[in-house]
């Protein structure tokens, strides 16, 4: 039997303690969206200190089980919460409501994104003990908006992989079943938010990290249109400009309505390009859906329950008034090769097997593999696997084929731009399965093509929970055209209303 988290029920259900009990009141605070928390704090209905205290208590309760949080700033957070309560007493009107859109909201952050004074190792053994010397720009944006940073969360080594485990901090577990993966590389974030240890968080997405982890943990995660959110403060940084096209920070949340609120703050002045304040009439949107990219040797097949979730979402939107169409774009079955050709040929990638952090000399890959088998290496299986694939790129994906892949990618980009425009979304699997058991990543690796292809194409995409199977969350992915992130958010919100969104681990 897998170990469950301490019980937290949905708002509508009866809790396990008396209504007047302080413990229950504290837990009920954990079930309020960030959007509503801001309103309650600004209205004086909720003390920020009480909110932060409740979240700190929850983290202390669940983290011994999950190993999601790897460093915290609880004392500083409580001090900042007191300042928020004092500010509410002093300020009135527009000064309070307009300046601080995230006033008092607790936020967790993926560890490779710099938070001053907190761990900043990216799961790299050579960086053990390293703390961020300053806040990443996106963290500054959040703090300026009134948010309170609670902690940083676990990742795979160098954020390479879809299983959150590294030599510095160990493995993070899925709150719905501890024997299954929480995904990667934003796995610590997703596990913490799904277990009500945080209401919103900051992740990053280069190959589906935000969306896959959100899918495996039954919450909402958004990969934005690229180049909207500043990327400084990330470790390890890649100097190739294309890195900023395929890799972006993004919001993760338990409630769909919080995604645009976070996105507006995280993108700073560039948020004007997204028109997030415009109302979207979902019933007027066109819906295209894909059940599977098509059969291909070695490709993970989409499971029937994932296809069912895609159909359920599409059928609901059809009943809601949308025009719905099943499509079968050419060459999507080759998406894994397309994506690999772009990501494995990035320039300026730091040396993963450097003998020390800044060394140009690399360790012997064969010897590191042997040590890894006997649990003697300072590197993870996932990290070594990706490093090996990167070094074998010329054999796996000869440069002579890159032009062919580039042409096919442009064809796909033109196709999706033509059908989506500014009034349509695509519904498809986030991943071919729900969260799989630990250590089974190699047999599921090709499944990342369902998310990575939209990093390569530069389209915004959101993972949305639809249902559960055997207690495990099952999600779909909503994709829109570039700068149409608000369409993803609107459809995610509508599907949340229809299917219930996040459901607490039982």
C-alpha cells in the first residue's frame, strides 16, 4: 500500500475536525485560490500572518513524506506577512488595490531559479551548499507585486529528466502514490502544490517540465509564449539564443483562475502583448483535438484513458457551443526526432561532467556509468543518460538531416498558425500515460514529444486535470497560437468548472 498524505478535503466536503476548531480553520485557508486570498487580505478579512503560518505548517506536515521542499525562508516570510498586515491598515483605495496584485500570496519556486539566500544547486553535487546571491528578475517581479516567497523545491540533476531525483537532495515522491514519479523537472513544485503545501509556484519548461509535472500531480501548469518572462537567475545557463525560445519560466497553480494573475506579474511590461484583461467567450472558439501523434517504432503509445480524457474535454466544449474537429497533422509521429534535433544541437552548453564546477576537463563517461551502477557516482542516472545522448547526437541525429527536420518543423509551425490564429485551441494529451512508477523513465522517454514539440514551435500550452484513474490524475494539454495565452487560460477555467479541477490526494 502506498503512503497517503494527511487528509485535506475539497471545500464542499465535510472536514474531519469540528467547524470551530482552529486547526480546521487553518486548513481551510489552504483551499482558497490565490486570486481570492488577495481580495480577502486587502479587505482585511484575512490576516496574512495566519495564511503564511498555515502554509508553513502544511509544508512541515507533508515534506517528510514528499521531499519536495529543499530550502526555506519561513522566518523571513512571517516577517513579511506582518508587514503586509501593517500595510493593509495604512493604505486604502487604489494605492492598495493596484500596486500589489499578489499581496500576501505565498509562492514556492523551482530551485534552479535564483531566490536570494536559498539553495541554488540545480541538483549538482559540485554546487552543494551554494546559495543564490540575488533574486532572479522574475522573483523580483513577484516580490514587488506583494508575493511572499516561502521556499525552493527539488529538481532532477541540472533539471535534466522527468523524474525528480538528484545526488544532492534525493528523490521527490508523488502525493497521490509515493511509488510513482512526480515528473520532472518541476517535480518538487508540482508535488508541493498538489499536496496543498503551496497555492502557486514558479516552474520552468524546456521539454514539457511544467506541463508533465502538473499532469502527473493533477494541477494546472502553463508554458508561456517564449521570450516574455526574463530568464536571468537560471542555473545552468546556456548561451545559445535558441535556448530562450525553447526554455521559459511559467506559472503552476492548483486553480486555473490564478494562471493569468501570475502570468501578468511574471511577464512584467511584456504582459501587454498578451491582452490578459480581455474577456474570452469560450463558446465562440474553435476546438481542434488530437488523440495520438500516430504509430511509430519505439514511440510510447497513448493509453486509452488519456484518449478518453481528450474526448471528454472535446465533447464538453462541443456541448458548450464550440465547433470541434478531430485533426491528424502530417509528420507528428516524427516529433521526437524534430525536437531532439533542436535541443541536442544547442550551442554553449556547460560541461556536465566537469571535474569541478568551473573546470573545462571532463570525467570519463564510461567510468561514471560503472560507478553509477554501483551507486558510487556523484551524478544521477538521469543526468548521465541525457549527457550520453547529447554526446551521441551526431550518431543519433546526423547533421545531414538537420535541414530536413528544420523544414518539417516550419511546415508544422505554419500549419498550426493557420488553423489556430487568435480564435482556436488544440486539445491533446499532455503525456501518453499518467504518472508511471519510479525508475521506468527509459521506457516512457519518447512520450515527452507531446509537450516538447510546442517548445520548439513556440506555442503557449497549459496542462489541465480532467479525471482520475485508479486514484492517479489524468490531464490534457491546451495549446493556442503565439501570444494567445489567454485562450489557454479561458479554456482551462471552463474545463475546471466542468470536471472539478484539482482533487486532493486521498
